[in-house]
C-alpha cells in the first residue's frame, strides 16, 4: 500500500477521512497533533524539547518535527502504508518528508486534497468550538488560519504534482461523507493496482 498525504484547510475533514481510510485499509495514521501530544504526555526527550517551543509560543522547527515523525513512522507496520494527516504544511516540510522517506527507500505515494468553501469551513469550525469548548476556534483566529493555509499549505498541490505525486482526489463541492469516502477509496484502489 502506498503512503498517502491528506491536506486541506482547517475544518476540511482531514482527520475524519483519515480515520475512515485507516479503518478500510489498515494503514498507519500519523497525525502531527496527536503525535506531539503523545510525545509531550510521555515525557520523551523530543516531547520535552517540543514543549519548550510551545511554552514560548513558537512553532516547532521542521527538523524537530521530522525527527518526531521519523520515530513514529519507523514504528508503523511494514508494507501497510501510512496516511500523513496535518503534515507537511509547507514546501520545506514536504522536502524534508521526502528526504526522510527516501532514506528508508519509501516515497510519499499519493495525495488527497480537500477543497471546501470557506463559508462551510467557518460554520463547521465555529460549531466545533461550541461543541468542544475550543477557544482557538473563533472567527478572527479561523480567518488567520485560512490566510496561513492559503499562503503556506495550498501551494503544496503544485509542488506534489511537479514531484510526480498524483492527486487521487480533489473535493471541490459538498457531497455526503459516505459519497466522499467511496470516491476517495476508488482513487486509492486505482492507485494501488
């Protein structure tokens, strides 16, 4: 099974669709948010270093994030493939991930790009803020996150294509979750023949 990179703006459903893909195919799932929280909770050396950056309100350097992801990637079952959820977020991170995987004789595989109207995303994220009590999901911070996404992450689609990584699915409307899963899985099946 090939590795998969799933990306999209905040609230586009990366985690939801990743979980469905993992259930169907038995793939590994690497969510950068989950990985960081686990490293910090377990008090690992990498977790302590990451926490120091977080405590200062700084972004975790790409080299540290790649070190953490490499450790998690190496613990995944061989041959099942991994879905990367929330990473890479920039072209520099994509290049670092490509290098890390290449050192293991692996590649990035394929990508899934989730494109959703920002009005839909805003409503979703504001609803999530109410349901989960997330103070970081308010209108001002959501707009700022969209801006960062468009500047730093959206250009990855072109970078991946230049690297020969096929976009197996591009969502640009609002079908049901079930229809989305079926369409994504058809793309995964076709790419893994």
